C-alpha cells in the first residue's frame, strides 16, 4: 500500500464512481466512505472489517485503507487531523443545516444503566444524566430493585467490566438530589 502524506482533492476523487464494484477494485473494498479533514473531503472505498470494531473503537488505528474513486490503488490515509469518517450509502450527500432534533425538549434527568463489575455482579440502576459517569473516577447510582437492600451505590469505575445505557428516565421522587 502506498502511504499518502497529503490528501489531494482532485476532479478524479470528486467523480461519482457509479457503483461499489468499480472495475479493477479489490472485491473486498466495497464500503463507501467520506473522510473529512476540516473543510476538505476525500471520497473512496474501504473494507469496514479493516477498521476497529465497535467494541474497541480506540484500537491502535492511525491510518485508514482507502481506494479513491476512479482508482484501483489502496492507499493508507493518515487519520491525524481527520474530523470524522462517514460510511455512506452514496457519494451524493444530502445537504443539511445543523441537525438538532431534540433542542426543544427538556433534558431527561436520569440514565437507566446496567453495570457489570469485574467479579461478574450485575446491577441496574439510575444515574444522573450528566458527565460525571464519563469524566469522574466514580459515580452514584440508585438501584432499581425495589425489593433490594441498597438505597444508593457509589460505583468505582476502575472495578467495572462494562457499563451499558439502557434508556432514559425521569427521576423518581425518591431519587437523591445532586450535591
């Protein structure tokens, strides 16, 4: 694969390929992708299986394999400075303004989460819908089990194996007030 040190936006890259089966293209490079470098855009084909998995999106991945539209050479596109890579249905994107579907709604008080500890214990509960559970070392969770003995749990993230957001909920009357 040839490294690409500077992304060139040429007429060749802007032409519509017509289909994901571009002649001479490696048969595995069928996923259409648009990569944005600030105001510059590169369009081409890639193989999604060569990218990190959803379960490990931060895997050591510093460049993306890409075949530019109208070409057959696989190039490595450095991801340094890339805003995002969009896997698309067609290269003819739909123009839109800033999309915000829920600006008119009040934010929901709580996230319903399931935490799995390293020892395998699983607890579901409500946490405040704020950045604490992401940015802090620990967070408070109000267990959902009405028959359980726990009224509040201080969860240390270092001992978690997994945390899943299951849904959004309004805070119940018994939910502790934020400190």
